[in-house]
């Protein structure tokens, strides 16, 4: 039973990361109010961050994970996502109460509650989620992939399908198009090669019909 719960938990997480391209910190801070199950639109406007406190000598006193603003102003975005993402989130919403280790006082499905809490109904930390992810991948012999690789794969798939880089920039929440073009220049080279081939074919067709 626990194995099935773990599978659904990671199925939800990895499906959302793979098919939305959101950062892990954005995913872990995502509240239910930012998901429209009717329209399929997800809004990103917050992310987990670290709050640190130092003493008078500059020595670290405490370090805790809190929900704060996104990486940049450009990271705030809303987008329509694939039906598979909404479907898996709906399945997760229905099953979430059974994934808690024990009953909690707060409503884990409240609009402001995070979508992907830990077994105690509290916000997950990045380190805690990464540990759970690595254990899951090892147990199922799924190879070694970083959590960031899902975001990278999402962007690569879009660009290979010919999606306008400006749209990809908005989906990823990059502050400017130069960031997107710089990171994925190797993919765009292949895309541009395809454009050149397409134009060559069109030119040949024009000659035949002249």
C-alpha cells in the first residue's frame, strides 16, 4: 500500500515538472488556488526560498524554508497546461488525505494550502523532496536524472516542435528572451536547420509550379 502511495506521489510530481517546465521551488510552493481545473490554467507567483538569521558576529543562527516571491518578476506567469497535468493533479487531490501519516488540524485542500505537502501536511523543503526523489528513482531503477532535467526536457521538446522561443521564454519564466536563446542555442541550431530544409523544399515546389 505504501509503495502505491509513493508511486502516485512521484507520478504527480514528475508529471507536473515534465509537462509544465516549472522550477522545483515553484512546484513545491504551488497552492491549490493557483490551479484552475476547469480552464486548465496554472498560475505561478511564488516559490520556496530560504530565510536565514545571523547573530551579531555573522554566525548562522537559523535557516528555514519559507514561501516567498518567484526568482524574478518575469517568473510570475499563467499558462494553459496539458490535460494530463490536470488529470494527475485531480487524481492527487482526491488521494491526498490518504497520504498523510496522521490527521492534521488544518485543511490540506484549502485554497492557500500547498499542492504537494509532506506526510505531515506541511510544506516540503527542496532537500527533503530531492531525497525522496532519489530514493524513488533508485528503488525503481529509473536511472540518475537531476530534478532540473525535467524543466530542461520540457523546453527542449517545445523548441524541437517549432514553438516560438518567445513563447518558451514565457512558459519557463525567464526574465528575457536572451536567457532562453542562450541556454537552448544547441536546440535552436537544429530547429533553424529544419527551417532551412523546409524553405529549400518550398523553393523547389515553386520552381515546379512556375
